[in-house]
C-alpha cells in the first residue's frame, strides 16, 4: 500500500502529482478498513468491515430481505446483495425463501450471533478512534462526509458531470 506524504498543505500520493477525489477516497477507506480488519483478525474473528452494516441491520430487524437490509443499512441493493453473498460463504448468515417465494429472507447464523459481543466491543473502540480522528481535523471527517452525501443527494454527481460535459462540448466564441 502506498503511503501518503504531506507537502505543505497538499496531500500527495507517491508517483501522483495531484490525485483525484476517487483516488483519495479509496485510499482513505483502505487506511480505515485495513486498520479495522486488522483488529478483527487480532481478536480471532473471521470478519470484514463491509459486513458491519448488514450485521447491524439484522441485529435490529432479526431477518429481512436484501432490499430491506439495503434500505435499513444505507447500501445499494447491489452492495447489500454482494455482501450477503460473502457473508453466506463465510457462514455468517442464512437465507430462506420469503412468503411469496420471489425474495430471499436473510438472518444471522448462530456463528455470527456468537461474534456479536466481541464485535460490539470492537465497534465501540473503533467509534472512539473515529472520534479521536475527528478531533484532530479542522472539520470532523464524519460531518464532512455527511455534508457531501447530503449535497450529492440534492444534486447527484452524475448530473454534475453531465452538466460540465455539455458545457465543454459547446463551441467557444472567439472575440
């Protein structure tokens, strides 16, 4: 994994003079998720950070369709479906046909339920570390991310890209 280096107030990835927003966000998520996953491994858990939104949803809902899990966890249907598939292979969830037979209903397996006390302890520690990180920044990262999500819900990024792409296609007037 590449390490960020700070030059003046600009963060630079080695080999890139100006990383894009996507590159920076992926790197940030890697730094966060890799550290959290290392704690799971150190605690003896076969568990990935991406499982947490599904586990939290199922702790509240007990069992639900992927559509309901996605909505409850704030995930896309595709992300929830992929995560549930990984969790099924890891033996953390079970599924059965729903009442109408068209959808699958998912619930935590006994193995996952057995992990919950340790997961809750690790989640509390992770949340405390996130609060510490927030306190070191000029603006809490959690607030900035929520602000960005709100702005993108009001005007999606795809719409912003399309608008700018149309503007770039317009012929330039020469004075």
